[in-house]
């Protein structure tokens, strides 16, 4: 079963239904989208001479053509390599070389960055600017028949963010992405005609992956004209479209809440906001629910198991009277249908509820492996389970609570300190907008806790107040031994805080922390 069958089905069954909007303007209906995808597939196979199984890359800010390129590649039996538009030229070069892509489609704003790579990468033969005359020519090519890919064939190479070294290409096959679609319908939301998916987050990442569920349901995609996340534009599009869903990182949700305080927001047009890709702190979630209502669902996944390890659906988020409500809101939910999740110790032995260890998952959602990296694949998939590198625990009801990435855990005086626990407490202060906690080397204790804090505009937050808050809610040894008040936290291209950079800042200071009793 090829993913290309999703568009073929919609193109025949609901040909006149809207498929893609560019802002408020209809870009293509499903019949036209199916026709363009079949024509582009013809250009890829006959014009660019790509054989089934080869890779075609996309380096683009969000644009309506992203969807037709995905569909065209799968129609031709190819594997797509979407790349984050915010990458550096060297990062584009590495991914293109590693994947062996011979053709790369680029948005106009990235043409000057990617085109020079033609002279540096022997395998790269064509860089095609989206919307250019060559692109229009490819869209007018003679259509070809759909290539029947095997369900285990690579469909999407998802390159990790590379925060711990060179990015690895998680090889997602057609089965993985079909399992993701089914899991969305089963555990996140039903999708039908008249629904729309708003792409405020990068389509090269979670938002583009969730496009497939809406494609399968014959529902529409809405791509902002700006090509990126802008709260004012999101609110404008909410007024123009109905039954709108979206995937946002928690930092984006926080920005929406802040921008919505003085804005006219058509909340009644919001169907579901799915959040994931980073920690959603309980206090931030409460503020979002107060402003937008019970329209939020959480997912937890990775590039290696895209968007589909655990879910916290809207119904549970809305159960405020449940005796375990606060604990559930701090969790990432329960395993998706058809996904196995367990927590293991350092010897990969399953741990009982309440004990902390590494989170592992298995099921049809888990990647084939890392592209051309046998050693990393064997380590990540040992014993038939995906080892996520995340630390967490399961409770008696099967809810998973993440503590941190294993590399971010702080060990002080032989005790484990999970930064997220401290961050949750700091965010209880009315003046704190963001907080990130890291460890700093200490001659006696091994590590000590340091908190980087962003204060809300016009507000104040003093160290003594934060100390008192921590002493009220967590053990004394977990309290930060130093605070750094900063204008902003460093984030990567996916909106995640880069804690390594915070640790580097502390190392550069070379000064002792203030004394604490």
C-alpha cells in the first residue's frame, strides 16, 4: 500500500472538494491536486530520470506546493527528504550528501543558499525553485501511472535536529506513516469533510506529517501566505476558515496565548490544537485552556516514531474534576492504539509503575532504521524496541510522565535531579515567562542546579521569591544554586531550548555561584 493511494482516492471521490488554501485563497481542489501530482511524478521519473526508491529533497518555507511535491514523489515511487528551512547551508549540504538526493526543490528564499551546492555535491544534479518556469514546466509534464511501492519501502527520511552531533536520517516507510494516520484518527481526533489543518509550524516536521491524516480524510490544508508562524496571521485565518486544527510546539502555544490577550480570536472556529515536540508546562497549559477552551490535545513522538508514541486527547484534558487531573496534565498521556511503551533500567529490564528509566516504544510506527547507519540503528532498536533517550515513568493507569532527556538529567551529591520538575515550579511565579534549568560542574557535589529565567515584559521576579517558591514545592537539594536572568532562551529550529548552549555560557563565566544555605 503506497501513500500515493491517499490522494488518488480523494482525487477521484471528492474531486471538487478544496484540498489546499494559500491563506484565504483556494490553491487547488482534490481533482487538480491529483492531476498535478501525477504530472510532477512524470517529470521526476521521465524528465529528471529518477528511479523508484531514489530520494528527492525539499528545502522550503511553508508553501502549498509542499503537499503536491510529497504526493508527486510517492506517485513516482520515490522517497522524500524534507529539510527544515532554517538550516545552515552546511547542514543542507550534509543532508543532501547523506541522502544521495539528485533533485532538490527549494522555495525562492532558499534558492541562493542551496543552488551553490550543485558545485559541491557530485550526486546533486538539479535544484528547482518552486514557482519558477522550470517548476511550471514540470507540473505540465505528461502524467504517469502510480508506482506501486511496497509498504516497507522508504517514504520519508526524517533527519534529526542534530543537537548531539551530525543528524541521522530516520527512515520512515509507508507502513510507518499509515500507522501514524490511523493512530491520529483513533486517539487524537476524527477528521472529515469540511475540516481544515492550518500549517503554522514547519511542514518539514510535525505539521507536514499531520497533513497526511487530513489528506486521507479528504480535508483541506491551509498554508499561511507568510510561510511561517505569526500569531496575528493565525488569528486572521481562524476568522476565514472553519473547523480548524493545527499542530504547534508548546512555545508557539505560549506565544498565541500572549498575543490573544488583546486580539479578536474566533475560538469557535478552532476544532483542535495538538501540541508536542517539547515540554508543555502545566501552568502554560492552564493559561491556554483559559483563553481558547477545551480544544487541546497532546502527543509525544520522535522522528524515529513520528508523532505517535503517546497521546493525551481533548476529553482527558477537559476532565478537570478527575482526582488525578494535575498529574495527568503533567504527563504526555497513554500509548497510542497499537503502540507498546515501557520504561526500562540500564540493562533494558522493564520497570514497575512509578520507577524512572528510559522510555522505549515498539509497533508499526517505529522507523525502519537510520539511513546508512547500521551501528546507530542497532543501538536504537536493540531488543526490538526503540530506545528514545527520554527519561520518564509510567503510572498505574498507563500514563507516561517524561522527566527529561537522559543527557539533561543533573546528578548532584549522588541524587538525580530532573530539570523539568524545577522548571515547572519556577513557572508558577506570575512574573516568569520561561525557565530552563541545567547542571554546572561543582567540585564537591558533582553538579549544581542553575536556572535561566526569562521575565515577562513589565513584570519582576527576584531570586529570593524564586527560592521561596522552590522550597515550598520541591526538596531543598533541587533548588537552583544560581539564577541567570536573560532576555530570551536559545532555541533550535524546532523551538526546543538548546541546553547545551546554556551550559556553554556557564562554562565561559568561570565564576563561582553565589552561596546558598
